[in-house]
């Protein structure tokens, strides 16, 4: 299978490596020369522009910071649309704004090409191991065609609806994830203030009804160890919350809990933590309690 990928950051770089390991012929484009060269060293093929990549690879994956960069990559002077062929299929894996995705999908269709949105969950570990959860919007036949390629990257692969549906559920998932992490941090910080030990609290929470991915994975590995290793930056999480909140705004939907969580995330960003891993939200909450949650 020949697949080109644009965006070789924390996620895309690992996804490209994973596909190479699975025997795919992989083409690359990224502004970061170092990221490109590392993967060329592993057998990938470098393209000079998105158009060049699309002219050589039938399947194109985009996994970029935001939809505005995706749009530029698509319609720019040397954009994908300049190189795509009738058999081309664009697989848009950026976490993105569903309404804009729908526009881009219509644009691609009008030019005679095909696109699905297929954002992912599971972080850098999932990208490395090929265990991502992949949620797909678009034509079912295009989803079925992409399935073998997606199966190299993920284990839980679901078609959720028409164009934009993948991006809709991704934003909703991250809204839950962000809120759970913030709520767990508050409870843990209060527990420490009341004299409890973090490990003992987690031992109870993770075998009780307060358990979540945040308590089960992020707290033991990132927080108690004080590693806060960058895998998914805080500013990208704030981007996702903005998407979810604007979706709610469009529907005039009340979002009491998520709104409160959103304010906490924006506060952490205002403190200058945007470039840190998103688990740094815990540090921001710790400061309010004047405690540290460490092992
Ligand atoms: P990142 O910032 O680590 O990587 C982005 C990459 O895009 C960089 O290599 C950058 O050089 C490249 N890039 C930027 N502008 C470009 C352009 N115009 N042309 C070509 N390349 C360009 O981001 P990431 O963490 O890999 O996330 C990528 C996407 O995946 C985001 O939308 C994010 O929300 C989503 N996501 C990330 C995670 C995670 O754990 N990191 C998990 C799920 C989803």
C-alpha cells in the first residue's frame, strides 16, 4: 500500500514509522526537515510539496495542528488539489472543526476527489503501538476502502456518520477527557490537603466508581512521577475544547460542567503552560490548593 502523510509531529511521526513497520510504502511532507530526514532514514520517501506527494501516493493522510493548516495544505499554490488523481483518497486525521471539514469535503468532491475525516484517540503510545481509536466520517464505501490502511494504525475503527461526524465525536470525546482530568485533579489535590497519600487514593479510585483513563493512566504515569512528558500539548487540548464549545454555541446548548472545565484549561494556558503536556493542568490546579500530588 502506498500512503503519503503530511504532519510528522508527535502523532504523525509515530504513525509514519508504524506504517513503515507494517510494510507500507510511505511518502512524507512536513515543514520540519529533521522530522522528515529521520523517517527518510527508515525508508520513507520525501516529497517536495503536498501536490508532489498527492501525485505519487493514492492515499494521503493529514495529521496537522489545526484545520486552517489543513485547508492551506489542500488549496495552497502547491496544495494537494494540484496533485490529486481520480483514485486519490484524502484521510484527514487532524482534530478539527466539523463545519469546516464539511466545507473541505465538498471542495474535494467538487474537484472530483474523495475525502474522509478520521481523527484519532489514544495518544502517542497508541500511535506507536498501532492501537489508536479511529472515528470516521464520510462515505461508507470510502471508509471501507481505507479500512486496511487504518487497521495499521488503530484497533478500534468506527464509521460514525457523514462528512464531519468523525471530527464531531472527537471533539466531544476530548471534552469528556479534559473535564475528567480536571475533576480528578481537584479531588486528588483536596485529598492531599486533607492528609491522604496520592498512591493510596489512586488505589481506591481505580477500583471504585471514580475510575477513568485519567486516574488509571495519566495520574500514575505523568503526575505522581512528576514527568509531565510531552505527548499532547495543553494548547492542542484548549483547541479541542474551543471546537466543542463552539459546536454547543451553534446549537445554543447549555454546557454547565464543560464550561467550568474550559475556564480552568484557559487559565492554565494563560499561565504560560500551552507548550507543556496537557497533564500540566494538574500543576495549575495544585497551585490553587497549594499542594503537590506526587508519589
Ligand atoms: P505536533 O505539533 O506535534 O505536530 C504537527 C506537525 O505538523 C509538526 O511536525 C509540524 O512541523 C507540522 N506542520 C505544521 N504546519 C505544517 C504545514 N503547513 N505543512 C506541513 N507540515 C506542517 O502535533 P501532534 O501532537 O502530532 O497533533 C497533530 C494532530 O493530532 C492535532 O490536530 C492534534 O489535536 C491531534 N491529536 C494529537 C494527539 C496527541 O496525543 N498528540 C492525540 C490525538 C489527536
